[in-house]
C-alpha cells in the first residue's frame, strides 16, 4: 500500500519545528541579556546533525528512534551577543519556521484529501 504522507517526513518536520521554537526562546534570552556582563550566548544544536538525522529517518526510524536527534540548548561562550546579530537570527528563524509550517501543512493537506475522498 502506498502512503500519501511519509511518516519520516512528518517526523523530520516535527523535530525541525521543535528546533525553531527552541531557537526562538534562545534568541529571546540573548536579547534580554544583551547588556549583562559575562553572559554567554545561548544557541540551539540541531542542524549540525542533519545528515545523520536524514539517514536515520530513511532507515525507517520512528519518533522513538529519532529521539537522540532532538534539538538541545547550547552555550556559545566565544560568540559575542549583539542586538543586531540577534535580530538577524530572529528574522532567519521566523522565515525558517514559516517554511517548515508550510511543508507540514502540505503533508496534512494530503492526508485530509485522502480522508475526505474516502467518505464519498
């Protein structure tokens, strides 16, 4: 049986959306502490492991198998926190989040069509 919605794609999109939500939180923390002496920039580790994540999803790893790839907060002590840098990061993250939502919505629209067409 052919599936219209690829579970691996949905799982990857879900993890990526989790990363953008966490990144939004990290950016907010960085902006709030931009003038705090000794503050270490907060980031999110996720994209660096994307190739491993894609390979795991291709092998058919479900949500449980992808748990080790969940995004995590990371300190970046060598990076200076500036308002300009954080605002750019905020804009990029917002665009990334919107693109991921569109992709997930397309996957769910396929499922909706399959369900609704079956009711006739």
